[in-house]
DNA sequence: ACATCTTACGTAAACGTTTACAGTTAATAA
DNA sequence: TTATTAACTGTAAACGTTTACGTAAGATGT
C-alpha cells in the first residue's frame, strides 16, 4: 500500500538509489541496459516521484497561494478559473483561501503561505487592507513574487506589481456613451473612499462629465458599503427622492444595479426611458434581470491567466516584474437598461 | 533573506538541532534555562518551522485536494466556501482544481493529488464521470480518504462515502406544494439519464405525481445538456408548443429556469398565473430575475463544511467513513414564480 | 608496460525536521 | 568509595530526493 520509492527500485535491482535516480533522469553516465532495467521496474511498481521530497530538496513547491476577499461574486470566481487554467497548464497548483474582507486574516494568510514555501502569492485584497498597507508592506518578502489583483496599492518603499481592469477607460466609455444618448442628470453609486477601484471610477465619472460640460451634482454621488441588492434598492430610493432626480444611475457593481432596477420598478419608473442603469463587471446576473443590465465587462478569466503568466515570467525567466502594472481592457456591454 | 532553520538557532547557541527542536516543543528533558534561550533566539530570528520538511517527515501534508466540475456556478462556489472555512479552521489547506466536466481530467487530477501526498480528496464529479466509474474505482486508494460531493456513485467493490442534498424530498415538497396550489399539468426539464442527481429528481417527480393521482405526460419530460439559459428558453418553447401545454415547468437548475421565464415572457404567458416555474439550488440569480424564482434550496456552504468534518473524522478519530451517506436537508423557497 | 582516459556505478552530503538511543555530568544511595 | 540514578544534551537515522565527488574496471595511447 505504501508508495514505491527509489529505494524500493534500487533494492529490487540490487543497486543504489543514485543509479536509479540517474537512470530515471536519463543521465548519460548510466548504461542503456541499466536504464532499461530501472524503467521496467519503475513501471512495474508504478513509481511516482515524491513531490514533497522534491520540494524540500529544491526549495520550491510549484504552488501558488491565492487569497480572495470573497468567492461569492461572479467576477472573483472568473478570476479563480483563469488562475487555475493557467497554473495547471504550467504544472503549478493553487492553494486557495478566502479572507472574507478581513484585513487581519489577509495578513495571516500571507504569513501562512510563506511558511508553506509557496512559490508565489496572488491576492485580491479587500478594500480594508489599504488601511493596513504598512503592515502589508512589511510582511511582503522580496524572494517570493507577489502580485496584487483587481486593486492598486502603492507602497512607500516596495514596488509590487498589480493587474487590474481599465476601469477608468471603461467608465469613460460607458458614461460618454450615455451622454451621447442624451442623458444629462448623472448619479453614481460608488464604494467607500478607501477603495482605489471606486476612486478610479469616480474620477473617470467626474472627468467625463466635465469634459462634456455637464454639471456635476454631488448630492447624486453616494457610497455603498456591502454591494448588496438591498443596498442598491435603498440608495436608489434615496436618489429618486431628490427634487432633481437623476436620469442615469451608474453603479459600482452589477448586484447593486439590480437592486436599483428593482427599486425603480417598484416606484414605477421606466428603464431605460426615465432612468438608465449601468452596472459594472458583466456578471452572470446581467442577462438574468429585467430589463437586462448594461454593464462594463471586466475580463476576469483573462486577468487570472495574465496574473499567472506574470508571476511565471518572474520565476522562469527571472524577469523583474516589480514595476509591472497591467491594465486590462474593459468593454461596454449594452443591454436593455440603457 | 533565507528562512531561519533549527540549524541556525543551534549554531547561534552553540548547541545541536535536536536540543533546539526539543526546546521548541517544550520537551521535559530540556532545562528551563535552555528553553528560554532557544525561544529567545527563535523569536529574534523569526523562526518558522518548515512545513515541507514536516510533510516529508510525517508523511502528511495537511492538505486536501478538491476537484470541481466547474466553479462557474453559484452552488459550487458555495460549497468551496464551506470547504475553505472548515478546512482552515482545522489547519488544513485546500488545493483546488477544475475538471471542466472532463472525466479524463478528473482521473488525472486524482492521480496528481495522490502524487502530492494530499491527506484526502474531495470531488464534485461531472455527470460524465459515471461512465468512467470503473477507472475511478480502480484509481481510488484505500489509505487516502475520498469523499464524493453532490453526486451518488456506487461502485462494485469499494465503498466510498458521499454527501448530497436531499433532492428527493426537496422535489417532493416542491411538487406537492404546487399540486396543492391547483397546478395539474406538470412538465420537467431534467438532465441526462446518466446523471444520478437528475434521476433522483425525476423519480421524486414521478412518484409525487403518481401519489396524488395525477396523470404523467411523458412528452412533457425532456432533457437538457448544458444547463444554460439559452437551453432553458429553447426547451420552454418546445414545451409550450405542445397541444396540451404544461402549467408547471420544473427545472434542473435555476439558470435553466431563468431561461424558461424569459421564453414564457416573450410568448406572453403570465407567471405564475398561466405557468409556474420552479428552479433548483437557490442561487443568487433567483432574486434577480423577474418574477423572482421559486426554487429548492441546497445548503452549499453547509455541505462543504460537513464534507470536511466527515473526512477529518476519518483522519483524526480514525472513524471508518466508507459507509457514510450524508443527505442534507433541502428547503422549498417560495418566491413569485409559483 | 605504464600512464591516461572513459565508462559506469557507488558514496555521501544536503534539503529541515523529529526522535530513539547513547552519552555526560552531577547528585544520590549503599 | 562506588554504584545507581536523574537531568540534561548530543549523535545519528529517518522521511525521499538530487548530485558533487570518488572509484573501479576496461579501453586507449605511447
């Protein structure tokens, strides 16, 4: 029942593990006859090298650690799929962990990954991790590649590569398209101020309106916390109770946008005639809701793949990736809600 | 930059690694003075035991391998969440892999997991793996616990524990509730005949109708393959083109049900007045679509947790789990579509 | 005939741990 | 005084690999 080892094969052939190891690696110092005998026995015994021993020997695990703030979103699972595809394709495994938005847990998980001798760490940090940026910076080791996905965090001393979607351009395209359609009174449901992503979209929102000489009404720009449908409903009601009601509600996430749609329907507003609603991410719910939700597509799977490629370029080709900032193209997806 | 090892500490204190190891394990044979000195240096050097070395030594990795047929469904990611929570809580890691419904890949991944010395394997098998049951049976090793999630596969010689949701009772509750409401002409969109899950729901569907003396119209029972929205639309159209149109469409998944809803709306049928639609799983899309989808809740997170508990009961308490068949309660969730 | 070079294999150290067993010293008992 | 014991620490093997180095035998060159 025990796994067969080099020792077993050596014993069977009355030779040493060194010879067996070399034979299996097709080392030129080993005679063809011996190689054949070794291979035969190896096959017979179904020999498989012990990867733990190899890890110890070579000080690498062929494993990446990945931390998600949640796996409960379509976008994050798309990233996971991309990561898995590209990792397994290259002979790497993924140890997956979920931080549930807890920055302390995120730091702990990073520590744990180091103790596991992972060959690299990828993280989708929660917004809150930004507040622990200093701790994060101090914890990150220089000898294990580190990649930040879906967020941009800048540090004092260290340079850490990140990979995001081009939310700026995505937002600009979405908003300017709506402007062209004649919408004028733009509202935004953004995230908290501590979120880099939210801020980028906010900036793009503001600047696009400004460039088109549209007035910006700051009472129409509000923040949500949990990104839930319920919150979307609540905030939509809040927005529609303004005297000057918006004719566009640009949301931080698709789920929030769905909440907005529901609230609008309940109040009798027509979408997209009275109010246009624009989501973000292009998750699977966009085609499910009524009206179907226009949104800005983030290429989750591709981001995952690219992240692995990035980290592998550091490991395999020894490329310095500390300066890399990958920004992946987004795409406006027009459906019924705009 | 290198990790500090026992050797480093030993050298610093001019002693041996054995003493250091013992001191760190609070071995009574070591003097308190030595223990203190060792601990001090260990702290100073930020010593962390090398888990790879421990894995090699103890022949365990504190790692489980998990195989998903897809991570692109709400239900499967819920299971993943549950698995992760319970695993990390117990100091275990998860290596995650996606088979993308490819039975060959599933078998390969299992092999790979064995080579990685995982302490256990959990799998959500694709329906197609059933056809490779023989290969699967032969590949499974007796010394590494194996758990099947969300599917029931019976083998010739081996006994493998599985954990599923009680789809039989769930279906029965759903259908009989609809019967009570006065619906009479039941249609089912089921999966392929090779799917154990689909068959259980099919049986429950038939038997519930029979018990209530309702006629079963086999033209109203059709199969889908990909479980997509588009397929749901197509099959709904097919069902509604029968002379004797159904007044209930019971679907194999929520996404299929959403497709059905869309098709019905396009054709002008009212839901739930003309046709009731019932999904399965209670995924996040149920509250998103219009009308909101009634469904049968499967406790994904709990199933994940329970799976880890099960496998740990084998590992830690040496319980024989080969006979275990866990069937978790489902729950009818009534929303607007019924 | 002798040095030299190949060829083919063995020895042993290393990766970082744990732990059975073997010392060493000092204290205690006879 | 000497044997016994207790308290502490060191030695070395083991987990399964890889690989620098050593070595033996035969082949080649002069």
